[in-house]
């Protein structure tokens, strides 16, 4: 399966969130962690010329529950 990604903005400040990306197909919030296989797939996407969509300023950041 091919995935696409979207950048994120903090809904309170409007600033970019620079330590996480949204995988659009399943809504997964992927942290920028070298040990994370989803982050490795995102890096491969970028290396192959992929570009993440710009953030939607109205998208609300709701961290996953633990």
C-alpha cells in the first residue's frame, strides 16, 4: 500500500508541529523517532521524492490515549 502524509499545526498557536506527521490513509500520528518503523517508511517516502501535504490550520491535535 502507498501512503500519503500531511504536516500538522498546533491548533492553539498555529505553529507547525515538527516532531510528528499524519498518515492520511489511516489517521496515524507518527512521531519522529528513528526506532519507529512508520517514521522510517515516511523517511523513505521523502527520499523517493514524496512531499507531505501542508497542514490544515483547522485540524485539531488530539494526542493518542495511553
